[in-house]
C-alpha cells in the first residue's frame, strides 16, 4: 500500500495518540491487503509444494535468517503439531555441524523475501549435494533461491508496513500466512484428526479435552462396585475401596452390565428422612436406574459436556457391552470444565420458596438448643465422607 514520503519519514515523537491509532489501523490494513494479493497469486505451484511435503518420507526442514528465520521456527512448530515431522535449520549453524540433520528424503522449506540472503544462498550448494527438494518462499522466481528451488511460492513485490518501508512486517506476515496454508493443506490431505491433535498436544487444555475419557477416568479397581440385588447395608459394607473414593457406587446386573448408580446423596436422603428400615431393602429399589454413561474411547469433550449441562458429579464409563470400566469424577477434571460450570448459578432459597421436593437438613448443635432446620437449595446434598 503506497504512502507519501512525508508520512514515511514522520518521527514517532511527533505522532499524536489519534495519529498512532490511525497509523496502527493503516498497518493492519496494509498487511491484510498484501495477504489478499498472496492468496490471489496461489496457483499450481502451491499444489506441487503440498504434494512434495505430503509424499515426503523424511522431515520438513525449515530454514531462514533474521525475521524470516523466526517465522520459520513458528512454521516448524505448526508442521510438527499438525502431523508432519519438522525441524528448523539455522543457516549459520548448518555450516558447523547442523547439516547432519539433513537427509535426502527430506524437503527443505526456505524463507527469504529477497531470495538473496547470504546465509541462505551459501546453504544452497550443500543442500544440492544432499539431493533434497527445495520449496522457496520468496518474492520472485529469478532470485538465487528461486532458481535453486524445485517449487517457488512467490510472494510478489511487497511494501513493508513499517513507516520507513524497511523493517520486515508485511513480508513476514505473508510468509507466515503462506506457510500456515501449506502446513494445514498437507494436514488436511493426510486426514489429520482431532485424536491426532490430542496425541501431539497432551499438555494443553485443548489437547486434554480432545483426549479419551479412558485417560482421565478412575479405573474400575478404584471404583465402588456392587450387585444390584444386594441390600443397601450390604453394599455399603462390601463396596469400600482404599484411597480417595468416588461419591457413587456402580451397581451391576447378573451379566455384569451397569444397572444403576447409588450416590452419597441418595444415602443422605434416606438418613435425613429417617428411613433406617430401607437400609435392609434391595438397593435396586432406590438406585438411579439406567444412569447416563459415556463409552470407553469417547473424547473428553463429550464427558465434559454431560458433567456441565447435567451438573453431574460422577459419570460411569462403559464398554460396548454396557459393562463399567471406570468412572469420571468431577473432582478429577474440574480444571477442564468451562469457567461458567465452576460457579454456582443457583441462589439460596428459603423453605417457603422451594418448589421441589428438597430434603430438610436438621442440625443438632447441642442438648440445650432446639434442632434447627434449613432448606438445602441445590439438587444434591454435599458428599457425606
């Protein structure tokens, strides 16, 4: 985008705040306009570059110097995170042993706006000896880099957005966008899936959500499990587990399939209603029948959505036959929940305002004081352990 010479030489100290805001917008628009031009220039050379990388049996070696080298390091990370083996080769370090990273099966992606950067040009004979194919991201085909490349992705003549027209800005933005387009086109053709992304990003929040529920559930050996035909008292006695326990017991039918859940809140309700006799009845009479589950192998996004929308504390994980293999406990994954799900949206209500069948919690502070009652305003009682 052309600007008059006076605007180019205007000193920073003379720029007022309003001018700085206008200039900032001008820079962004200039770079956006340049990207439109790069997009319009894409042709069959882009397809050739995609094919070279897609069929590459080695690694993508990205190289560049200065600001272009910094863009190259970012593109190296993009290629690696989207399924392509990639390494950055610093042109200067290449002559001091780093050429050992290069193999004939590799493809080199070289970045240089001028195509004449001395460090990159000096690297070309060595790359030629290795027999690697070069993809050049440069201004035009006639540069030294362009002539040495198997494929040229021309940026065209770009005017830097810098007020002096010197600092790499528009050119590096164009390199970044073109490199991203190349990496993502290759990734799409290779059928890169969310599961693959999660495998390469196990430590990130997004990667965690895309990982399988099996990676975050408590294994069956850590869960409380019992038979649905047992009495409540028997279940409570026999379903203990060492360590931190979950607030729900998974109940199985005769075939070992999940038939229901019995939670600490269910037990608390029985106790609050003084239904002591119910403890010797079959737990199947009071359990949550056909509870919501998530299948083994599903992504954590599915489990998190259920926990968030249904406000569950526990979510059984079952196999294809409906047999439990573990349990997702909200206390283990609370850091993965959306922020809105971590905050209670319910307001405390008085007993008269309660319009559902809520338990009355009786407090007995001492022998000389009268029992006090209040209405617990949430769907479930707090865990009793």
